């Protein structure tokens, strides 16, 4: 998971900015890759890695309240 997430982050950085995905309704960017990393680290059972990933993003940079609430939910899970 980490290897693939790192690869996705490198691709997103290379593309620069957000790339809209036709059938997804969202974008592909370093920020969205990082959001997925937070969730993946939680599911992999590594809350410290999830928190480390969360510390690298700005919640204000997220495009909607829904995305912020999901990110906060994933961050909160690490405290269980």
C-alpha cells in the first residue's frame, strides 16, 4: 500500500495541480493522494503513520465541507 501510494503521490506531483477524472466526479492531486494515505494507514493499523500523513495537509485546502469532514473522521479514528 505504501509503495503504491508513494507512486501515486509522485505521479500527482508530476502532473501538477488537480487532474479531473471523467467518471469519478473528483480530482487526482497530491492532496487527494494524501487523504487516501491517511485512510489507508488507519485501515492498515498504523495510527501514527496516519497522523503523520494528516499533519502534512491543510484542512482549509480541501474543496468542500464534505471532504473536510471525511478527513477529520479519518484523523479522529487514529485516536481510538
